[in-house]
C-alpha cells in the first residue's frame, strides 16, 4: 500500500472531519481551524472492506461485493487496463477498499497481484469537472462518464520495495540441513526463503557432498549471500557469494566467480578448482538409494546371487532421469534385463547407464548429444524390475565402479587468464564471510553484514 497515495486522501478527510460539529457546538467555519478542540485529534479511521477473487468470478463481481455500483465497477476495471490486464488477475487475489466512515466516499482501492506488484486505484474527482482538466485524464474521464460513474478512477502499479542486503548465517547440522536453526525463520529471512537458500547451497556443493546422505550431526555450514528481501521477509533474488562447509572433519570453501563473455556463474574452492564435477552425483534430483552397489547380492527375481553392478534409486514412475554428465547416447531402447534404457559415452573413457525406464526423454535416440542435467528418460519398471526404480551404472575404462563412492572428476578450474580477476573479485568474499563469522559468536540465524 502506498503511503504517498494516502496522504491527499487523509488530508482531505481530516479537513472534512474538522468541519463537522462533532462536539455539539456549531461550527460555521469550513477551514478546519477549530476553536472547540485544543487537543490534536486523530481523524477517525477509514473503514476497510475486502473481497477475494475466487476462480470463475470476475473483478466486476468482486467490486459488487465491495458495494460498487455497476457503472462504478466498470469505470474501475476500465481504469486498470493501461497498467494490468483484468483477465490476468489470478484467483485468490484480495481486493481491499478503504472508505470514509459511515458510508462515506471511497478513498483507495488496492489488490496485491503478486509478491512484487500491488494495483492501486485512487478516485481522482467526480467525472464531470475533471473532463476539462486536459491531456491524459480527459479520455479516462470521458469513459467514466460513458459508464455513468460518479468518479474518475486512476490506477497504477506499486512495486514492493525490496532491500538489498548481504546476509551471513551459520548452521550446525542436527539431522539434515533443513532442520538447522537458521531455518526457523528468525532474522530478516522467512523460513521458506531460508530453505531456498539452503537448496542453493546444495546446488553449489552437490557435486562434492550429497546433502541428503553425507551430512552428519555436528557438521557446520556457513554462507554469505546477497539477498533482495521484501518487507515480509521473503526474498526476490539471492546469490550465494561464499560458503564454507565442514563435513566429517573436512572443510570445503566455495566462492562465486562470474566469468566468460557470456557471463556464467561458477563456484570454485580457494585454490580455483571447480566445485562442479564432470558428473552429477545422482541422476535424480531428489535421490534415495534403495539398493547399493554390491558385487555379491542375492537377486530377488532370479533367486540367485547376482552381482549388483549399479545403484538403485527409488522414485515414483515418471520421475525425470538426468544425464549425469555431458556425452553421447550409444544405446537408447530395450536391452536385455535392463528393459528400456539409455547408455551414454562420456569423455575420458567413461560410460553411464540408466535402466528400467518407462519412456525415453524427448528427442533421445542413438547418437543424441546431451548436456549434463538433460532429461534422457523417466523412471519405470521395464525389464527385470519388481517396482519402479532407476538402476544406474557407471563404467570407467569398461569396468563397473560404484558411482556413490567414486571420486568424480571435476570440471575445468579457473583459467590462467582469469586468475588475477578471481583473486581480486571472488576470494575477498570468502575473507568477508570468515570475518563476519568471527563477529557472530554462537548465534546461528541470519545476520546482516555491514559493508
Ligand atoms: Zn539395480
């Protein structure tokens, strides 16, 4: 709600109110200088009514609920057209009307369209006199008259102000990151936004540490993030500038570096080694291993000891399966007990297999070139499978290896030509994080960092 928009309305209201003989003694002065009252008085509060746009209803219907006449409602909807499409207003949006007390004139109408935009209408004047005011208002006033509305309404969009802040937080892991203390919603970021930042950290460290399996009680994670925060504590945008994770006694620093002619954000450790790997740790976005790599496993369908040369991930049918690394499809179809499967060939003589699929990804066939993260298929139970799951194999030099234990090769480090820029732009963020942490003592929730 725009305070500025309220000012003229409030001023006008105060004037009207002061002119009313409210204390029983007549006043003939309309100027608002009241000799009756010596104490400053607050104007009576505006009356607020609100109505929700439910699905299938029109804005006009909501305005009727708020007491608008047909002509007035049409004038209001017409006024919003230059700034917002009336048909695009989502169901659930609440329209709120503030009026002068006791059935008085409307003062302001507003509707928060989304987290960042509020539509505000102000009754500008009666339609008649304003029609002569000139320029832009003539057309609207003319239309207001056409609808027979009493007032001319002016609409505009108010943007939610978001503050730019640099925040620091530290968490000691209890069970998993999402139960850490900084997730409580204390501090400038609300709980949901804190979780989003945690997911951002998972994206930074995901190649090195599996946040769902590798974190242990007592591990610590600290983050320095640039955040645009709305007044309600939600974020509009955030970027992890630097982070430090202590996992089972090993400390992993991460620092953001924007590089390249087409700017690309990558995370590196202090030495300039990439955190991103040549391979994702898991082909599924949220992964749960249901059967590990095991050279002497008893097979439930074949009823005999059969080595399990891959890792099984439990997931519902249809879950997207991602290429863990960039490569070329050398198989894409049904193959023996694998059922419907995809095999990818990667640089450095490595291959990955994705089996028991329900269907292939769009455009995937033998010879298709894929990037890391591309969806190559969907989880199913084709071939020798008792229930939908993904069977994932990793072959290095033609030999099956356990992908969950593999020390996966990393992506390219900071190029020599950019090392100076990396030291000047990126590394100071890590120093800033460590400095901020020293100021925090044992407080774990979000804190602002002074520039
Ligand atoms: Zn398997």
